[in-house]
């Protein structure tokens, strides 16, 4: 039996994972000194939101090259959050356990986006 066709971006596992990442990043910056670090907060939140929204925008694009472009931006944004999570650890906005949870979530999101890239390329190969 064929899997159900994904009809909206909200059904994408990559988008769902990126949404969870956004929540996690926002939660980090709601407490203590992190709430007052406007520069790091804004950059980390923008990068996480970019991972989520570029998944949605890529899904909505009709041309495969555009889909790939947006999915690549989403994956790159995961890389940015990954790097920023080390800053968040180093300045003690994240505990080592929280940091590991962030890395796991970021890695999961990146793998799912990589899957979108692979499947989009496979559908457009002649």
C-alpha cells in the first residue's frame, strides 16, 4: 500500500521537527540572563525560525530548483543553530544536558531536511 500523499507543509516531519526546535530555542531565551542577551537571542531565534519557514516555503514552491533552494537554506539554518548552541552552552544559557538535547533535535531536523532534498532530487532526475 502506498503511503498517504503529503498535501500540506504541516504534514512534513522536517517542518514538525523544526517547529519543535523553534519552541526549544524560544524557551531557552525566556529565562535568566539569556532573556537579556538580545543579540544572541535574536540570531538564534531567527535561525531556528528560518529552518521552519524555509521548509514550508520550499514545500509550497512548484519548481524543483526553487524547492531545493529553500530546503538548502533550511538545512543551513540548522547548521547556524547548531553552532549557536555551543555559544549558549559556553555562556551557560544551556546546561550540558540541555545542550545535548538541542544538538539531538537540531541533528534530527537536519537529517529530515536532507531527506527532503534527496527525495526532491530523485523526483526531478531524468
